[in-house]
C-alpha cells in the first residue's frame, strides 16, 4: 500500500503531494494473473492470442467552554467547486507495437510523451472493449468519429479529489493488452515505464488477461494526480479501470456518468493545475 503525503504543490489546504515508496519490482510481477481468460475479452483465439462534531464541555460556576474536534467529511462528501472541469482528458495515438510475449514488452507508454496525438477529448468514464468480432473501426468514449480499433494507445489523466481521508482502491480487473498506472507527483510529470505504480499486462502466448490492484492513502481535502495509459495490439481487446473511495463509493468506472470527485484541474487554476498538453509532456 502506498501513500501520498506532503511534498508536491497539488494538495489543499496547505498540504503538498509526493509519492512515497511504491511496490517493488516483484510486486509488479504479481500483476500478471494466471488463469483462464475472461469470456468477454473478445480476443480471437486464432491470433495466438464521513460530519460528526464531538463537544466536550468544561463547566465551572460561571463558564461553559466547548471544545470542538476538527470536522470530518459527512457520509456524502461535498465535492470541490465545478467549472466545466469534470472528467478525464484523453488522447488517441497510433501504436505499431505487436504483442508477441507474456508482458507486451514492445509497448512503451513513455515513448509517447512528445508524440502529437491523433485525437484529444474529454470523457466521463473510462475503459471499454474494442475491435470485437469483425469490427475494426468505431468510436471511443463520446467521440463522434471512428478510430482504428487495433494497434492504438490511449493516454488518460485527471485529479482525484479526496474529501474523505483514507485508502483509495484502484483496480484494473481486465487488461488486453496493457494498462500502466501512475499516481501522485510522477503522474503529473516524470512518469516512465519503470516508475509505474502498477501494470496489468496481457500474456499473449497463453491468452491470459492482465490484472492489477493498487491502494493509495490520501489525506482529506486533497487533489491527487492520476494517469493511466492503455495499449492495444492486434485482434481486438479492451480494459476495465475502477477507483473506489474508503467508504466504498465507486468514482471511476466504465459507467457514462461524470463524478464530481474527478476533475481535470481545480477552478483556481493553481491548487491542481492543468496537465501539460499531450505531445508536450515531461
């Protein structure tokens, strides 16, 4: 389990974010799950493929002095200010990397940092299945255009606003072919293949879908950067990606609903500044 603590200028009210030590390489290896591939993978087998205020009262003959504990979040957490900033930014790229091994080793998300994307959009949800059956082109998210559904990559980034403090669970229950995840300061800048917090990678020879889970401790009233990158190779695929709050509320999934706790930037423009443009990232 990892945590985000003071150290990077994207937390409020006066906190800052940084990433502490994350899983070791052996933890990352465990994200490859052996077992039968999910029936909905769509891969053709011929491809080889909380507000409670506590008051303590001290009473004398003349004075009653209440002492109030700091407020905590109510069951329905108040959302941060909204200014047409909800959802994820995402970008579509061509991807020439074919998957021929157990870890899709030819796919390198960080190689796209300076690549101008073919398309940039905003989405209220993430994940999906692509290139099923004879379908080779189609829309992605709420776009009005069709894309090639083989050999492409998707870059996503946003901030998670944490009203309630605690452990946030990030789950990638299905990946075909690859999903890489970064959180905290490095998700904003400095992300590489090697410093990803999790990677869910498709085992092509054995047709085993990738899976990964990552837990993140977040203080209350914080914006935390998050980025994930999806890579699709040959013969169709897809992925699922979910984030669940400490109280069990799912705030990111494949459901087509904007969450008030997922924003692209803060309304003041400085607490959680906008990410660098796709193609001009560091």
